[in-house]
C-alpha cells in the first residue's frame, strides 16, 4: 500500500480482505466496502475519490456513484478538512456482474480540489 504527499493513511480496511490474504476477494454482484483512516498535513477544502483497476500497468477507472467524498454524510467526512486531524472515509462500490473475473490491483485515491493526492491506496484483488 502507498501513501502520498498531502496526507498519510493510518488504517485501511476492505470488505472480503484480511491482512493475511494474498488478494482481496471482490465478488461480482455485491458491494465492496473500503474504510480509510487518514490525516492530511494541510487544510483541504474538497475531497474527491477515484478508483482504478490496474491491469498490465494501465489504470482503468471504476465508476463511482459518489465521487465527492464530502457530499454524502455516510462517507464519514465533511469538508473542509483540517491539518493534522484524523478523518475516517468509508464508502462502497458495486462490483458489477460485467466486470471480468481477473486478478487486478485496485488503486483508490482521495484527491483535493487541485487533483493532488491526499492519500493513494493500492492493493491486490481478485474479482470473482
């Protein structure tokens, strides 16, 4: 897993995934949930989420119903974010039946209003 320049993550949890697993199991036709605890190192006015499946080093965007992480109170954060305060972002993505059954790296980014990474998480997964 990776972090980035505008913040650092302190904890990541993905449904269907244990830290001992080689790959997280994402089951087609179900929701996969992610929770990221992170601390920005600067004040941030806007947070957007972006998710990619990385196949052969090529990031393929996953559609998100709620890319604005500040808009939905269920996501657990409200903007603006304050420097050195911990936040707990959580959301889910529907693993569509049309997604191919492949092993893929999932890249989950939280970016600010300038599209700069706050945190970037990457983990191996298998779509089943």
